[in-house]
């Protein structure tokens, strides 16, 4: 069976610098996806033209900066992550090459072959976050799995995490003992979840 070899990570976009090139529908989609998970992400968006909807989003998010002009080489200089969302494929190929020489991780809209990483569908319940990837096979199925998990995972999951954190801070003893206790008290949670299922 084929398998998904992508390595998932959860980025702290408040302390990284992200560049989006393109101020159209796809630029808006990428910006919205980022801010939904990370409302204080530091994002610079450069677009020859920028949709009003993007301008509205930027007004509500002070960490988003907009530049209504063509992409310039120096836009890459202080960036960690780049998302390309223009309607110009050869521009995307050229920027991707430049970004690679600077070791900047790049996502290229509609061009999985040029992507260093993909965005995923995201389920969030308080501190719990689940990222879904179909390896680029079907973004629609990613979305459906997100909807399924969103329904299936109880809204009070964050209380469970808060309680576990308290218990984790209170348990004394060596590391091995602590891990044993934490596993024992959560074993029943898994059984209960199985019963509900
Ligand atoms: C998760 C999400 C995040 C986001 O981007 O916001 C995302 N796509 C979403 C939705 C979505 N995108 C598209 C449709 C229309 C139906 C369809 O085409 O299938 C729908 C569904 C809808 O909107 O209902 C069009 C599309 N997308 C890609 C291509 C190109 C290609 O596959 O070649 C085309 C064809 C364009 C064309 O043909 O013109 C490629 C990618 N899209 C990915 C992510 C990456 C793989 C994720 C994975 O592994 O599953 C990857 C590889 C790159 C990337 O973008 O990082 C978001 C779900 C949000 C949610 O949870 O609601
Ligand atoms: N809109 C969608 O949902 C969708 C779906 C599938 C595929 N696509 C494809 O994705 C691409 C982008 O789609 P879109 O709807 O966002 O297009 P769009 O025309 O709305 O936006 C393109 C953006 O790129 C900007 N741009 C072009 N050249 C630039 C440059 N040199 N520097 C800076 N900005 C520049 C434009 O000013 C504009 O803001 C297209 O190739 C489209 O075919 C879009």
C-alpha cells in the first residue's frame, strides 16, 4: 500500500516571518487558513493587486502587513516561510528557486511538486489540535475528515487536558513512576471512548 511520508510539525507562526505572494482568492484562502490557527501570525502579503477582503482581514489582524505592488527579490530576505499564490506559474518557479537557495520553506498553490510542505485541514478543540493530510490526493477528503473529527471529539476535551496538566504537575516520584500513573488514569478514558463509539 502507498503511504504518506510527510512529517507533521506544529509551527509557532508568531515568532516566524511568513510571506504570501498574491492578493487574490488563493492569497485570501492561505491567509485565512494561517490566521484561523494562528491569529497573531506575523504575515507579510505582497500582491500587485490586493482584494478588499484581504484588506479587511489585515485591519482585524495587526500582525499582518500588506504591500500592494509586484514581488521584489528582497521580500524573501527576512522570511522563514513563503506561500506563493499568484496566477503566474513561471514567477512561482523562479521564486521557488530563489527561496530554495536561501533554505526558505515554500508552498506553491496548485503545484504540489513545487511544495516543500502542504497545508492541512485542522481540527481545534481548545489546546488540542489535529492536522489532516491526504498527501495531496484529495483536499476534499481532508475537509470531510476534519468535519468528521470535529463532530466526534467532545467540545469539553480542553477540560480533560487542563485536568491532566494539574495532575501531571502534582504527581511526585521519578519519571518512570509519573509516566506509569499518567497512563493508568487515562486508560479508562480510552475504554470510555471505545464504548461511545
Ligand atoms: C487543507 C487545505 C488547506 C488550504 O489550502 O486551505 C488544502 N486544500 C483545501 C481545500 C481544497 N483545495 C482544493 C479544493 C477543491 C477540490 C479539489 O480540487 O480536490 C478544496 C476542497 C474545498 O474547497 O472544498 C483545490 C486544490 N488543492 C490543491 C490542488 C492542486 C493539486 O492537488 O494538484 C487543488 C486543485 C486546484 C485545481 O485543480 O484548479 C492542493 C493542495 N491543497 C492542500 C490543502 C494540500 C493537500 C492537503 C492534503 O494532503 O489533503 C495541497 C497539496 C497543497 C496546499 O495547498 O498546501 C484545504 C481544506 C480546508 C478545510 O479543511 O476545509
Ligand atoms: N480561486 C481558486 O479557488 C482557484 C482554484 C483552483 C486554482 N486556482 C489557480 O490559482 C491561481 C491563483 O488564483 P486566484 O483566484 O487567487 O487568482 P487571482 O487573479 O484572484 O489572484 C492572483 C494574484 O496574484 C497577483 N500577482 C500576479 N503577479 C504578481 C507579481 N508579480 N507580484 C505580486 N503579485 C502578483 C495579482 O495581483 C493577484 O492579486 C490561478 O492560477 C488559478 O488558476 C484558483
